């Protein structure tokens, strides 16, 4: 039995704010986007490396305030990239966790928490 990768769906409420945060600030790229008709809610996929996220304006697709952990092997370099962008809504810091990882938590404009971690194995 095997399982494939997980693709979380995060609820968004404003396309411009979502793109400013995920694309301009975090450095994800838009892979594709879909609307059933013009003016209808947006559903899109963004990715950075092997990290793939779905963002949805559709009511009922996801719950605002979700949290997810994203592993990276260059947490400090990523933090420095983000700080250099001078994004006015976030100045992320790295925190040493009691279980041994280093975590950087960033809230998106919709209350979702993205925890970037080096995920040290014990």
C-alpha cells in the first residue's frame, strides 16, 4: 500500500492579497488557476520547490485559520530572503522548539499559519 503527497487547501478571501503574500513575498509561483465563470471564486495552485498549495475563494473548501508545516533545509537563508523584501505585514523570526526543530511561523492575510521548519529528526 502506498500513499501520495498531501496538497493542503487554504481558504483565501482576496486574490490580490493572496498573490502579494504567496507569490511576491514567499516566492511561490502560480502553476494554474481556475474560475467556473468570470467573477466567480478563484481556485489556484501555487508551488515553491516540492511544496504545493491550493488556495481557494470557494465557500466550504477550507477553514480560515488552518495551520500547516512546511519542511525546508535552508530555513535561515529563507528567513533572510523574506526580511530583505520588507513586506510590511510580516517580519518573520526563527524560534528554537523544545523538540529540537527550528520553526518560523508566518500568518497569511486570511489567518492561516504557515510554519516553515527544518524538522530535525530525533
